C-alpha cells in the first residue's frame, strides 16, 4: 500500500497563509530489493529435505501524481528527501518477502519533472490523475530454492536484492489556464481578475503588488474558463530587471493573452511595446500566441483624452483595443467574450471569427507590424 505524501489540507485551503512556490529541488530514492534466503527443509520423518529459501521482495517505487486542489509546490520546501521502503528478505519454507512500500509525490497539475541539470525533461504532468514512475525499486534476490538443479540438489547461496535508483530532480510548475493577463505593473490585471472571478489577489497602488501568479475562474454566457494573472513586466525583465520574467512560464500553456495597458500611462504605445518586447524575448511560444489588447482604467480619462490614447494604442499594436473599466464595469463583458471566442476556437481547432482573426498581431521577422495590415476589429 503506497505511502501518499499529501499537502497539509489547512495550508491548501487557506490561501491567505499559503505561500507560492513554483520550483523545487528534491532527492528521491527507490527501495532496494530484499535478499533471497538460504534455507534447507529439515523435518522429522521427511527423508528428502532440500533447499527452501524464498525470494526477496521488490523494493518500493517512487511515483509522481498530478492531483486537483494544489497550485503550489510549497510542500517541497519543507521536505526534500523521499525514500521508498526496502523489500523484505526472503525466508525459509519458500516464503517470499513482502514488497517495499511505494512513495507518491502529489504535485499540482501542470508540474514538469526535470533531471538534475534542470534542462532535460522527464515528464510533464498535464492531466489530473496522471501518474508516472520516476524511480523503479530494485528486484528482490532469488533464494537458494531457485538454484536447485538435477546436478546440484543443495545450493547454498542466494542472490542479494538489486539496489534501487537514486536521483535528484527538479519540479517546475507551469499553471494550467485558458487565458493569461499580461502588462506593466499597475496595469489593472489583478483588478480585472478580481472583478470577473472570485479570486482575491492583493490590490494596491504601487508597483509589483502582485508577487506571484493568481488563478480565477471566469464565467460568460454559461461557459467557464480559467484566467491567470502574473506579476507585471518592466523593461529589461528578460535580463532579470525587477522580478524578472520567470513567471511568464505560467502563461505558456494559455490559449490567448489579454494584454492590459493602463490609460494612466503617459505613452500607452510605448507601454505596449515594452511588454511586447519582453514577451518576444522570453519566447516559449508567447511571441506567436493570440493576443487581445485592452486599454484599462479608462474611467480616469475624459472623452477627448480617451480617444487620443485609444488611437495611439491601436497604432502601436495593430488592432482596435478594447476599452475597460473595472470601476464602471465598462467593456468587461466584451473582454470576456473576446477571450471566450479564441479559447473555444482553439479547443475545437476552428478558425477564429472573422473580425477576431483580423485582430491577431501580424508581424514580420523583425517584429514589426506587416505593411498593409489595417488592424480593424470589433469596436
């Protein structure tokens, strides 16, 4: 019976106390096989005894399993060593030793397992309930009964059990979400997430309020999808400026990005290009991912200033931006429906609606908008 290593339920449920960790290094070792036994049958009035040493039990395996209800690797900060049990040695009377207990590492869906070099991928745990054996237990040794032959009726040796495997592996979490929110710090990403889902990320009027990804489930027209909010990007993030771009891994699996640009930015076009450059520099497929651009926090502008900044942003991104305000709820439903359209199309491998298709970025090899692209889309 496997010894399952589970997260503390209290820590898993209480998000205010839970710390986010998306990378951990752990040492694992599967169990050694039990040794075979050397034994001879000796019973009164039994003329022929002979060898009766049993085989050793198999050592326990180390498994990893993707489970629901986890979205952090914080448990692996407190325990980094996992060892399966050794198989029991064989015994006389042809008794085989018991197998060693397995060990199961419970990880969030979206966890990747890498070799010690942190580059060689072993397995990507993308489906709830998926199990993978990362270390096989050693086989048990044969007892001396196994070696009895016509010419050797009384073998007096047995095999030791095989050693288990040991290795150091890296666990790297990439959250599973349908849509990702990107933008500069204070672009309104966390406010958007809190407005359209039941997530309660920290919101404050200073940069880098969000220090780790947050997930929420949005519902529009009876369809649900998962939104991921990641910390803001600044110029030079791919070189480690600010808190870097390491959290971009959590939107690699998304089907669409919602790029928020704050209406409070002096140069909204430059703000868009700054984040776009960091996404392209990071790679990981983000450079080609469908993108919906939105001008957020528009409640701070008058009508004339809003038109000016919307036009500037449209020129920079090549599409008509959505206009959003979480305070007045303006444009929020349109944004959710726009995300839904792309997600549904991607899930069914169907083409995007005609207007939405026009809104996708089209760039040449140098990253510039292609000539002749009119950028027209939904208003």
